[in-house]
């Protein structure tokens, strides 16, 4: 799904009234454009919030890409 394509991990899902609440951990760098994608997928009905969780080491492929871009 959309979360896993953004290197995210679903932590839990629960129903609250007529809503479904999904807690996920997703790298901040992967969240750019998410609001637009979420509105498109849900016809504007879904909302989301973000809050900092923790720092983690980036996967080797991502860190190599960042270093290559910085080196020019």
C-alpha cells in the first residue's frame, strides 16, 4: 500500500466510531506529497497528523544516494 511504498511500517489499526485509525512509522523524507496522495485516495475524506518518534540509521542504499548527491 501507500505506507509501505514510503518505507513505512504499520504499528496498529483500530476503529473509532465511523473512522479507522492507523498508527504508522514512516521516514520524514518519504512524507512529502502524502497529504495530496491521501486526499486523492480517499476523495478528500481522510486526515492525518505527524509527530516525531525517533531517529534511525538510513538503509545503505539511501545513505549512498545522499552521499553521491552531496559529492556532486
